[in-house]
């Protein structure tokens, strides 16, 4: 490729914050629940790169086709790959795209096609825009986005400087949004840096049954707790893990857990064996009698699981394990797709 931006460019990062910054120097955008992706086109050559610098091109043939159909023949853009499902976004369908079989990828690209949501412009034609302030990059992006193909596979993310609009977006979190991003309008594209972007995410708490645990690697002290919630059928499903246990608390907690080891641990969905992304050791776990309840903080619950690891709040000896059901999880009605028109 002969673009003025290299395909191995590290994307700009965002700093987590508890409150969004305000002021005329800030622009706000929805934070989409998908894969961060830099896209590069030089004529018929298309490259899609992940946030970690891994190639994504082969996994999203419908996005490659949409980029080739765009009248803009030389461009580098930053955005998010998402998969719509109903009125929301389906992160689990997105994960299934990272598959070694080309036939499987083709099938999923037809049955559950992705959408590439653009939010930054790094190069256009022979010009690099990365050194320009965001205000100029956004104006240029909106101009070329008007020529996007009508397939719906590529679209422009909304942006605003109006905090009232941001509050509306934040109320819709849970319908496929991951929160809100704030970006400095006066700064250039800061590859790999976090100084010019901030992100605010919703968090919730949940009371979970400790249905099992794993020992730490090469150790006989607890490394992580396996969390469970009772489903509508009264079965205990494995829904995630908690690993942020203070070192000084681990020996005593290990002794407490070992006294409770008892099959089966989880009576519904149980922890699976090791995946191709994990080690053999990660498939080993000890089942527990459902006696302990812990309150945790989490940011996402999708596909029957906490998306990321959770954070410890407190033990709940006052809470009966059978009260720890999926009914306590928030049911949000917001639609992320509505923001895309």
C-alpha cells in the first residue's frame, strides 16, 4: 500500500473516567460494543486491522466488499465493527467470526452481516490527516461519508458537543452501546496514546453464588472464584469469574473454599474446558456447595455471562444463595441502532 498512513498504526486509546469532561473543547460519541478496527484502502487493496494489530480482513468479507464499492479509492479510517441483531448489537456473533474455516466465515457474513461504524479519518487520497485536529478530521469524514455505498455495511457514527444529547445516549446503554467517548477537538490523532480521549461506561452490581474456584497457576491458593446465578428453571449457571483477590486474603479463603468442595458445583451451564485461546490449566476447577454469596461490580452481561472479569465489593452472608437469580440483572430497552438512523 502507498497510503501516507501505515497499516500497523496503533489506534488512539481512551482513559476510563468516572464522569465525562465538559466544555467547548470536547466532542462526544457513542462507544460501540464491537471490535475496534482500522481500515485501509488503496485501490483494490483492502486491509482491516484490529486494535492489537492483528489482521481482520479475511473474517469480514462483506466489509471488504463495501469498502471496494466506495467511490473513495484511497482512504484510512478508524471505526468499530459491530453485528446488528434485532434492535441491538450482538457481540457473541462478532466473536464467532474469528474462525479458521472460510466456509464458516462466508455463512456468518451472509446470515449475520457486520456493520463498520466510522468515527475518524486518518488519510484521504495522498494526504495524511492524522496531524490535523479532530475538528478538521471530523468535517472531512462527514464530507466523504456522504458518498458511502447504500448497502448499509458502512455508516458514520454520530457525534455531538451537546451534553443533553450525550445523556440520551447514555440512557440507551445496554442496547448495544458500551458507554460514551469524549474526544478533544483541538488535538491530532494520537496513535497509541490516551491523553486526548476519555470513556465513561455504565457499571452495575450483582449478588452471585460462588459455585467453584480455580487454584492460581503453580500454586495451591485460590486464583479466581467462579460465579453463578440461578436461571428461571432453578439451575445454577456459571456466569463469570472474580480474580482480584488480595494476596494476604488468599490462604484463609482457600481453606474456607476447600471445606466446601462438593460436586456438582453448577447444575446448569458449567465452566467448559480449555479453549484455543487459553491454557490447559485454565480448564481445571473445583466445584463448591452453593453456600457463599459475593457482591461484584460488572460492566457487561451478554450471552449469559459477564463479558469481562468482575470486581469485588463485599461478601453477603446475609443473602440466601437461592436469591441470586438472573432477575436482578438490569433490562435495558435502549436501541443502539436507532443512533445510526
